DNA sequence: ACAACGATCAACT
DNA sequence: GTTGATCGTTGTC
C-alpha cells in the first residue's frame, strides 16, 4: 500500500516497504499490554484508524489499527520509499531535526541541514520516527481514518498493482526492533516484515523467506 | 506527587 | 559498539 498525505498545500506519497505487527494484551511488546489507556485507546477501536505516539520524548511513530473493534492491535509503519512531494518531506524532516537540537542554534541547525542535504531521496523515511517526520504527522493525528479516500492522511492501493504483488519470497521476515524488554518469547517473534533488499528499508532484516 | 522508562536517531569511539 | 538528547506515559508511593 501507499501512504498519502494530501491537503491544500500539496500531495505527498510513498510506498510502504517495512512494518511491524503488534498484537493484543498478551503481546508484551505492544502498548496494548497496559490495557486501554488514554494514549492507546484507539488501538481497541475499529481498524483503519491512525495511532500515533511519541517515543523517547522525541519521535512520533505512525501505526495503523488492524484487528476488529474490541481487539487492541496495530501495525507500525517503519519505512517508506518517497515517491511524490519529496521536497515537502525534506522540509518537514528538517523541522523535526531542529526540534531535536532545540537548545542549539547556528552550528547545530546548520549541521542538521547539511546532513539532510546529503541524504538521498530514498533514505528520507527509513525509520518510524523519520516516516512521521517526513509526513508531518504527530500525536494529534491519532484517531483519523486512514481508509477515508478523502481524508488528509490515508492509505491507497498502488494504482498499477494489486495487493498481492509482493510475492512471499520477496518479503523479509525477522524479529521486531527495540523490544528486548518484552522477553525472549515476544521479542523473538518474526513480526517485522519488509520488502527484501529494498533500499528504503530502515536496516538489514535477516531471513528473507 | 514523583521516578523510571521507552516500538529512535545520529554522533561518537 | 556505545551513548546522549528529551518528555509523555505508566506504575509506585
């Protein structure tokens, strides 16, 4: 599927190339393990809704609620390949990089700009925090319907390809990133999926089976 | 009320 | 391979 943001200022579009699945209360790596809370309450609602949260006090992460109403679950979008509106993605990336260096002016901001200028288009959104940054999405977007064809942020089917275009052997499968705290059982589950060898994937993913 | 901790990223060595 | 930045959420007192 493609991630699209469209409003009066323009259109951004990118191919989703990497994601992770997070299950119900029994999944010790999922925010659903806390039960329903103020932050995660949309996880237990109907599917197709955006769940955006802040990690490490710095980065926003965009999730799509998946299973039916009443079963808390979501898929984290970890990386996308920019296709349309790339300059706007760069502009919003810089805003976020600057927030990270909020206390600094001059050298810090200039260095961030130089790094971004040196980043090729296909590496603009190679990580969940970078996906949200490139699309200008933050926690205020939680709850919006990603399946509304007229919505400002939405999922669209690739116009040139049906859903099952990526054959199973082209999908790399591996453990989810950054969830060691969940214990071996849950951290070890192969619930991270990416397009094998795709240059916009956040980092190498073992086991392309 | 308060302390601890992340579904990260980039700059270090 | 290691570490700092930075703050809302969660669990404890």
